[in-house]
């Protein structure tokens, strides 16, 4: 099977699964429309969609680290959400907030892995990636000292480094 056809079918399946997650029903019309729209989007944007194997580095060797990464990301988002909620509901919430920018030096060198790290930081409540250059440190806005310290030896970055080593 040609690579571009596999890319279209892979993204069609991915977009269709996303459609099903948000669908209100599993009526045959909803499923047919979802398949049609997913295929249309994948076909019209095939030059813009990243390849799972070459761009995102999803292969049989990296599938387990990717699953671990997403699992840890969900856990980190929940933990950070609870920390930010606790901060918001304390009497002296402003006394614990620092609202500062920190530079985070990363071990990741692959551009796509740096993008995943920057997005993971932004998805985690209490932190926001402000600048993510191709080389050098990431600039991150943090709400607390705890959030800034948590970036130093972060599980998410270790998982992405494991994926980068298997590329």
C-alpha cells in the first residue's frame, strides 16, 4: 500500500474515532457522516497532516512509551488541577502565587518531541509555555514555586526522552 494512501487512511481512522467520541448517537447516519467527513478532511489536507511514523515517531518500538506518556500526562494534569484548585480556594491564595517566568532547559533535541513537551506543559494547569524555540530553553510561565520545581525532573519529559532514544 502506498505511503500517502496509508497516511490518509490512518488519519481518516483517527479523525473518525475523534468524531465518535463526541457524537451524541451511534445511529448509522451519524457513523456514515463521520466517516465521510473524516475521509474528506484527510484527503483535502493530506499535505498538512503529519505522518505517524516519520513525523510523530509512532512505530512498533515506540508504542509502549507513547502509551506511558499519555497515561502520565493524564495523571499530571489531574495532580496539577488539584494543586491549582487548592490554591484558588485557600484564604491567602495570593500569598502562595508567584506568577513568574522560568527558563526550562530540556534534554530533548527532536523538534516534534520539544513540541510535545511544550504542549504538555501548557496542558498542565498552573504552567504555560510562552516560548518554545527549536534549540535552547523553553520559556514557561508558572503560578507557584511548586510548579516551577516540578518541571526540573518531570516524568513527562523523561517519557518523551525515552521515545526520542528509540527513534
